């Protein structure tokens, strides 16, 4: 590749880059950036609300499950006490 051709490509790249910076820094581009940022913030808020609802539901489910397990443990304990009392009564009747 010749030196002149390389220099032309380099100069073209510099001009294109300069035009790109001006375009990206224009007031219209800033409006687009602002709108895009606002949309991203709205999406974040919506996502956080959904995550909060899911978390609350999961906490409710966990609390209900713990309550069910506690109730079952009490029932099992009552059955053991009743069985022990019945066994003791049968042993006393047989003795």
C-alpha cells in the first residue's frame, strides 16, 4: 500500500471520527440519551417492584410451611403421649 493511500485512509478516519464526536455531542443526541436513561430507570423500578412482590410471597409461603410443620409436630407429640398412656393403662390392667 502506498504512503499516500495510507495517509488518505488515516485522514478519512480522523474526519469521520470528528464528525461522529460532533454528532454524539449534539443536543438531539443528548435528548435521545436522556430518554433512553429514563426508560432504563422505569424498567429498573418495575423490576424491583416485581422482585419485592415475589419476595413477599416467598416469605408468606415459608411462614405457612413452618406453621404446618409446627402443627404436625404437636400432633405427633400428642399421639405419642396418648399411645404411652394407653400402653400404661393396658399394663396396669394386666398386672
